[in-house]
């Protein structure tokens, strides 16, 4: 239950409730995720909110345990960054029965009863996939012949992975020159991105024209694999990432990456505002959408000093 701060002035005494939020984070798989955690912790501090933080280390069962523990502690609001989309029906129903509003952040869920969560704060991942593909079509419009693409997918069963694939395919389908010749998960991490890219290169080094990675961390891992294979990332193989983290800007400035589609992790302030409204029973939109851009290598050096994550 909300911790109570007793305030008193002579003759008057009143109590202000400190909001208590339980936050179930996926883990620390990427530069993006670290920035997301920092943003939420900082915003909670600024808003005078007590934040109970749980790092699930990329395991859904740990997130479910964290949610049950938050319910047992009677927190005022739960913020959940769901690792994958499915498997949440039971625990979200438990939160609903305990009358604890659940706010989804950075990833969405697929549940039968959508009244078990209050709002989703995050990006349009399908649009991010479309933006990546539109950049590619535009950037290669004066070339001829097939454009062979390898794809590094995010965590299997997560909506950024599903939707970034969907949006990208939707756009490249409009031109038969563009073909995804290999597609595999790199679990949103640098290490896995490198490992899977090594396998792609072993099988098809001469054919690959483009790497589309569902996040920058996998793209950065893959860049290492491309260099180790004796090829030039950004030139021999075009490199497209998502997130627009500082690491991607450094790679673009070094000429090793071509573009990053922005996905902002700085959701803390919006989440605190939403949590306060949810705790007060005020209505919230189903989706609080993040506004984002696209950063090609040509603007990287100029934009780098403005980047906050
Ligand atoms: O849910 C957002 C995604 O999760 C980010 O794009 C990725 O880097 C992170 O791990």
C-alpha cells in the first residue's frame, strides 16, 4: 500500500501519500534497455515515487514472480515491460482482482481480457520496420539487380521482433528485387547478433547485400563479424539498425553502419504521469505513442551531441 508521509503545520495535520510502483523490467539485454531502466528510475525519483525494481534477466517466469510479489506487497501501480507477448492472462487477471492497475511499457501483450491492463506506453514497431525498408528502397533505387537481405530478429515472441519484421516485409514486398535470404533471432544482444551473422556469412558471404537488424546492439555485433570476414560493413554490406542508441551513431560516424531507425527508451516521465492518473482512477488512452525519427549516416556526426541515450 502507498507509504504515508506525515506532514504537519501548527494546527493543521494532513497526510500525503507516496505512490508505490512495482516495475518488472525484461533485463539489460541492450544499450536501449539500460537507458530505459535509467529513464524510469530517474523519473520516479523526480516525481517522488517509491519504485520497486525487478530485473527478470530475460526470463518470463521471473517477471511473473515479480508481478505476484508486487501484488502481495499491495503496490499502487505495476509497470510491466513484457518480455514476450503471450502467457500473461493469469497473472494480469490476479492484478486486476487485486485492483492494481497495470501499465505496459516498451512491449505489448496478447491477452484474452484486455481490461487487465490500462495503457501501453511505447513505440509503433510496425512503422519502425516500414521506415527501415523505406530507407533501403530509397537508398538503393539507382542500383540494379537483386538486393539480398539478411535479417537479425529480436527476441522470439516479442512484439518488437514480430512487428519490425512485419512492417519491413510489407514495404519490401512492393518491389520483387528485394529478397530476405536468411532470417534468424539474435535475441536483441550484441553477442548473439555477432554469432548469427558469422553463420550467415559462412553460408552466403558473397550474396549478402544488406543486413537488417531489429536493434542496434545486434547490428553492432554483426559489424564485428562482417569485419572479421574481411568485408567492409556499411559498404560491402549495408547495415540497418533500430533504436538510434549512441553506439549506432559511433558506428555510423566510423562509416560502418548506414542508418538507425529511432525507438526511444526515454519513457520514464510519460510513465510516471500515466501511473499517477491510473492510481487516481482517471481515464488513460489505450496507447501513449512515442514520437520518433530516422537517422541516416549522413546526419550522424551533427546529431551525435544531441543524443541522450
Ligand atoms: O522493446 C524495445 C526493444 O527491446 C528495443 O528495440 C531493443 O533494443 C530492446 O531490447
